[in-house]
C-alpha cells in the first residue's frame, strides 16, 4: 500500500459525508415545511372555532401570539445605521458607520481547512 492510501480514503470519506449532509439538509428542509404547514392548519382550526386551545392525549395545544423580528439584509442595516448617525448630527457619520459595521463582525482568525473540488476532464 502506498503512503497516500490512507489520505485517498479520507478524501473519499469527506466527499461521501458531504453528500450525506446535503441529503439530510434537503430532508430537514422538507420536514420543516411540513411542520410549518401543520402548525398553520392547527392555528386556522383554533381561530375558525374560536377556541383558545385544546387537549390531545397528554398534550395541551394553545394559541398564543409572539413578537418576531423580520430580517434585514446588510444594505438595509447599513442605510438605517447611517440615517441614525446623520440624525445625531455627527459630521463624521460615514467613518463611524464603518467602525460600527466592523465591530458587528466576529473576530478574524485563521483556520486550516481543505477544499475538495471535482476536476473537469479536459
């Protein structure tokens, strides 16, 4: 056996694991969609019958409201922060915005990793 035999096996293992992760992510995405649809049907049922909740086996199902925040993309965040800074009458609001945006990011560090790509036949 060559000295590279174990490495070749590891490369193939990483590729197979990537495929399995993608398959499971797709399956989880479909399950989350199904769950959301089922929860929606339960909410519709409770609203339609004007019930605060009901019991099923050992489970109590109730209808409640909760506050959620929508997501903003980076451009929207940047524009809103810049508007706030401008309203605060800071003459260097662009520079301060850059500092704020940099502070939001996590600390930069280096990590060793591998990249596996399929080689196209020439």
